[in-house]
């Protein structure tokens, strides 16, 4: 089983991803968060395999949040992160 958390500030997107992941037999949804702060707190005590992160969050963008998680949260092995957005990527090269 693959353990996943979702971090997205848009309730409709969060609920949509929750619905899809909860109905996937090989994935365990460990949590969904509307703020990076709440996700950081969760990740200080819980381990996950994948983070599904919104790129445009109000308090911090998903790229910076992913960097903080990788640097400051105790992670065993690599942590794949999937960054999502509904807008054009201002961060694209």
C-alpha cells in the first residue's frame, strides 16, 4: 500500500482528490490538509510515501513547502512529491 497526504487550500480540489484516492485499492489516504502548517505538524510524527501538493498555497507555495519538508522532516528514503495547480505555472522553466 502507498500512503499519501494531500495539501491543497481549495476545498473542491481537496475533496476531489480525497474521493479518487479513497476509492483506489493500492493507496491509503493518511490525511488531507488545507494549510502547509497543518501538514508540517502531521509530518513531524507520521511518515508517508507520497505528498500531493498544491503549488499555489496562501501562506507558502508548494515548491517551497516541499523543500522545507525534505530538509526538516525526518524522512526514510526518498519522498516523491506531486505538485498540482489549476493555473499556468509561473515557476516553469
